[in-house]
């Protein structure tokens, strides 16, 4: 499961970098950056929980 989470984080990062280079308003880029950072934080926390508390998720 941790590998799948890492793949999601990598995919989000790539998609966000593509979005940042798109012709969209700066405010949209800022808001998207905040959203992506929060989502990556949540996914990273989930990966950590799976690694350190595997019984909780079984």
C-alpha cells in the first residue's frame, strides 16, 4: 500500500508542476499549491501510519 501512496504523491507532484506552467491566473496556482500540499501531507501521514501502525489498518 505504501508503494501505491508514493505513486499517488509522485503523480500529484508531476500534475501540479504541469499546472504551474499552464496559462492560468496566479491565484489559481496559489490555491492549487495549497490544496496539493495538504493532500500530499495527508497521504504522507497515511503512509507513515501504515508503516508504524500496521495492525490499525488490517
